[in-house]
C-alpha cells in the first residue's frame, strides 16, 4: 500500500532522502513516539476543526461544499485523518535528527515524508486536493515543534522558518498552481509565509483568537474572526488561482468590512460575512490559503494550551 511504503516511520532512519523510507512503529512507552503521536493528533484535529468551522466564506463547512464541487465535509475529515501517519513521521524525523538545529537532512526528510502524505491524501480523496497546502504548513510546524520541544508558538514558528529556508535538493520540478500564480501576480505565497516565520499565523490569527476570547466570544466566533483577519491582508494564491485579482480584492475588502462591523458575533458583521460568502461563490473562488493558515494557528494554539493529557490511540484517527 502506498500509505505504508511512501510515509516514513516515527523514528526515521538516517539515510539519504533518495533511499526508501520504511514504516516501523516504536513501542508504546517510547517517549519520542508518544510526543510524535500527540503532535500529529493536534495537527489532524486542527484540520478537522477548520473544516467544520461554519459559516466560512466559500469554503467547505457544515453547510456544504462552498466553491469546491469536488470536496465536502466528510471527505475533508477523511483527508485530514489520512495525514496522521505522515505527521507522526515528520515529528519522528525531527525527534531522530542528529542536531537540535534544522539541517539539510531534516529538511529533506520532512519533504519526502510530505510527498508521501500527499499521495496518501490523494488516494483517500480520489485525486481531489483537499490538504496539499496544509501538508506543507502543518508539516513544518509539527517538525519544528518536535525539534524545539517547546509549546511557545513564536519559537516553533521561527524554527519552522529556519527549516523552510533550507533548500530541498530532491524537490520534483513540477510547478504548482501556487507557483504559476506567483509568476503571474507576484507575491511569495505559502513558501514565503513559512520562510518569514508564519506572520499571518503568529501575528494575525493567534492575536485575533486571543482577543475574541478575552471579550468572552464563543470559540466559533473567535475562529471565524481569526479567519477574517487573515483574509483581510493575505495575498491568497488560492483566490488568485481561481478568481484572479478580482477575487482577492473582493475577499480582502469583504473581510475588512465584516471585521469593522464588529466581527461575526454582531448582526451586521455576520450579515457582511454571509455577503462575502455569496460574492466569492459567484466568483467560484475560495480563500484556501487563509484556511490553511487558520489550521496552523489552531495547531499552535492547541500546542500552547496542551495540558499533557492522554494521546488519542491511532485507531481513532483512521481515515
């Protein structure tokens, strides 16, 4: 099975990324594996939380498929769960790293595991791209969290940036939709976000979450407002790919309008959020990049607030 052969184990062997990486689970009492499973569980839970958040503008949620005819909420959940072994392997690679600092070996190990995780995702979704961008963003953060041994979001994000800046010499030479968009419109996309230390995660989404909670808003409201805050300024390559500069402009202006009206918890802000949803649906465009960064913020938030509780058994996360 591709799931078993393409994804590395929790304790990655120190062999060149061009070699085959096999799967071999460590004993349950192994502290490194337990930590890897916890971090992977946080990542999968964050992806599912993002998918289930409702109402999101033109994104898959509990109401329907948004602007994505090939996706729905059950498929998004299955896709997220299919990534658990890959995230465990990424954390395991960082745990097995010969250095406490990012290295070429770690960068290329994470990349190879990520490519295997993408294969597993595409098998589950029958070819639909549910979480390709999230594999890059959360894979880096899972690896950096394992390497750092820290729950501090800023430190984990900074270490993830250090990893992202290292060249992957084995990266396949096939341009992605995001890369084609960047050549057409400029900007730096998801790679730039990572190399810059995830500024929209650490500097935008997380502060928005915390501010909403301090104001006694519901968790749904806090997360919707965090998404809107990211959308308001992010040059989202998903929007540019699907709807060009018009879609990006509509998304950014609509998000700012909803926030200036008080956010999703107020009647006017909620109305403007739904109007933004309708506008983006009419353009057949969705803010998938902002959604990935919200999932990253939820991961770092979950990591920061972790109480060291029990790690979910692997069977609970099967796709």
